[in-house]
């Protein structure tokens, strides 16, 4: 319980403590990062999803459970992908610069389904957002260090 309280106390400071708008390079970094997430979602490859997290990453799930290691994060995504009938997708809503090596993104999560009777694709989003603190890694890549889901009670 203390871990949940700490995560919810620290994350808002990180999320809202920085500048209001991001420069073009931060937006490009966020868009590139989201493209990697969407590619991993499209292929349903959990290992590719887990690779988008920093080694010391923390995932705060919609129910408040905190995953702090690779196996817990992998189990969360494996369960989520198996439960869904479509492919998840993420769209960037907002990007904030925190420091030269930290960007905070707010994204909307959608599920994309192909309708069986036609070749039409339906995309709808959940009543919730995903906040991610992206950190530049030693190799120059950007990975999620802290991620928090907010689903407003509808389940993700």
C-alpha cells in the first residue's frame, strides 16, 4: 500500500512539474517512441513491448498495482493482449520537456478491430490515458522509465 501511495505522490510532480509545451525535437521523439509501441502492439509481441521499458522501469497499472521488474511488466502485457480481441494503439495527446534527457507524454489508448463482414477497420479509445516518463538511455534510445495508466473506471 505504501508503494502505491508513493507512486501516486511522486508521479504527478514528475508529470506536471515541467514546461507546458514541448519543442519540435521532443514531439518527434515522442512520435517515434509511440510508433515503436504501435508496431509492437500490431505484431502482438510482448518481448518487443517489454524492450520499450528502461531496465529500472515502473508500471502503475489501472488497478493501482505497481510492477517494478521485467517479469511483472511482461505478465501485465501478456494478460492484456490475450484479453483483447483487437490490436491496441497509442496516440500522442501531449508532450512536455522535463530535462534534456526526460520527456513526459500523455497518450490515449485505442483498440483497433477489423469488422468481420467487411474490410472496414473500427478504432475506438478508452476513457483513460497513459502517462509515460521517457528517459534517454546511454545508447541514445528513449524508453519508458515510469508509466501510469488512468482508466476512469471502465477497465483497460
